[in-house]
């Protein structure tokens, strides 16, 4: 009976270590900068690894008062591009913790 307890404590320690590493990885993600672009780089959107939009850069030549809709589409596309890249980065970064761990509902 006692041997089982030791294993359980060991597992708890492993889990705590992993949680710490996961928190660190989450924080590091927040410091990362990801750039989404549209219109061949005419519009750039910079987001953090926590999906905060930090910067929107629009080249002058794409600003056409006659065609505001196109500009809106480009900003949307660049933002979605950036967010998609953040998702990929998050999966890459956090995926290392879930590999080999079959805990349903963890992510």
C-alpha cells in the first residue's frame, strides 16, 4: 500500500513541475510578436502571443478614399493572418506539454 503513495507523490511533483513550465511558456508567448500581412505587405498587423493587437501599419499607397472597403478587407485579412500565426505558435509552444499525456479536456 505504501509503495503506491510514493508513486502518487512523485506524479504530483511531476505535474507541479510541468505546470510551472507551462506558466513560463504562456508568459513567454505573451512577449512574442507575430506579424500578419495582407495586400503583399501593404497592410501589416502586429499581435502579441496573447492575441493583443499591438500595431497596425498601413502603407500610404493603399489608402484610397474612393475604396475604403478594400482597405477594411486588407486590415481584416492581415489581422486574421496574424491571429492564425499566433494559434500555430501557441499549439507549437503548448503542444510539447500535452504530447504523451492523454488528459482529456486539458486543451
